């Protein structure tokens, strides 16, 4: 070993020793804060968002902001677990993108609870069996997840945060070549995200929809001449080979997940508010809904319609606006909106996802 290399390694060892001491000092302070709070809330989404935002603002590299967020999310996860490990329900089984989103948001020091359906995720959190749930709500290619929107309307749970996950699909199989594949399993959304690739490379393979990508990977692991469209996490879990990677038609393919829970999140300084509302079926009704936002300078980032299930051709509208419900201008706009709409339900105010 050269003297120069030895010098660098000694410096790294000293830094690692310092980091070890500082990590444990941070953990002790987190424990003390937990005792001083005097309440049962282990997670403070607004505080964690502030910590990550401040660190990313101060970051000068060479580590990128995504790496900084991942590192400190894990640090906070381990510190949180010293108080009480969180139980997080997600759309399972293990190996799904929902599990990946849960790990991205909460870190690895949580008890994951895979659920068979989105309904089961909501029920698990409503019953108190899990502290939070993670469910998909929309994909940049395939659009909204209708079942999640319907359950947000009927449930008493709040949106406590969201997670943006760039989704890379792979063709997974026990076979050695795509020419051996006669059948492909996947979730309908994933088939939609990869239809051009599948048409070009597996035009004659039968496509069979299943409840999740992880379930598709399980079937591909059990059957010959079969493949699954799923993520690399499923490949690792079911010990499958990736015959092709990044087969999504849009390389920017991203799925948004919601964190749901009983908690109402305090302002972080960079928030958004989600709500659902309805209007009378008359000319100018939508204009009346949007006027309070324009009047008070509140920006709208999303507007989505969905059948109300209360009558033929009746709709509700899901809206995301910038700001927290406690902000003065947002509160004023919401107060006027409640006068203009026939129904308003605030689904939650929460920090904007990085």
C-alpha cells in the first residue's frame, strides 16, 4: 500500500469515528425530544421536511441532494425507532413499488405491513393496526388510481405526505432469453406503461393481469416460459433474472404515492393542500369554484374529476393547491370556496415532496 493511499484511509477512519459519535449524539437528543414532547406522535412530517430542506439547501456536493435525502431519511428512521418503531401498511406483497415508496419515505427502521388491496391499507390504518399507510394515487403515464381517490372521499383518514418515485420497469424471468417467454404477468398500470416495448419485443406473448407486480414476479418464479413486468426489488425478492431493464415507454415515468394517517400535519413552510369538492350542475359553477383561489392568490397544481357514485353524471373534483390550510390566504380561499361549493372535504395539508 502506498503512503498516499494509507494517509487517505487513515483520514476516512478518523471521519468515520467522528460520524459514529455524532450519530449516537443525535440519537440521544432525539430520545430527549421524544420525552420532552409529552405526546404519542413519533413522526413529525413537517419537522422532517424542514430538516431535509435545510440540508439540501446547504449541500455543496459532491453528493447530490437525492443522496443527502436518502442518507438523512435513514438517520431519522433509526432515531425514530428508538422511541417506538412505526408500523407502515402498503400495497403488497413484498417487492412492490409501494413498498419501495414506503422505504423511501420512512427509511428501513419501520415495521412494514403488506396488504392485499388498497382498501386493506385504508382499513389497517383506520383500525390502528398501522400508524400510516402508503398507497399509489397517480402515474405520470397512466393517470389517476381511481380506487385511491374513491377511498379518500369516504375515509376519515388524512393525507400526511406524498412520495414521488421514479418507476423503472423490468422484464423478469427464470428463462435465459426473451424468445423463451410465452406468457407475461403484470399489473394493468405496468402493462400500460410498457405497451410499446412489449409490442416490439414480445408481440405474441400472452399478457395476463394480476393484482400487483410482486404477485406477477411470484408467478414468473413458479412457472416456466413465463415473465413478469416488475421492478428490480421484486427481482431480488423472488430471485429472478432481469432479461431487460428500463422497459417503460417514458423514461420519466413516475408514480405518486400518498401517506395516509389520522394525523393532521402542522405547517412546514413549503406545503400543499388536497381537497375534494362538488358543484351544482349549472353554467359557471366551475368558475365559481376557482374564483376564490384567484382572488386570494392561491395557485392550483392539480384538478381531476371523478364520478361521484351518488347519481348518474354527477362528479366530484379533486384539487391540489399550494400552501397549508392554516396559511392566511389559503384559509380565506377555503372559507369562500365552502360557500361556493355544494360539498368540500379537506383531505390534508402536508409538506411538498422533494
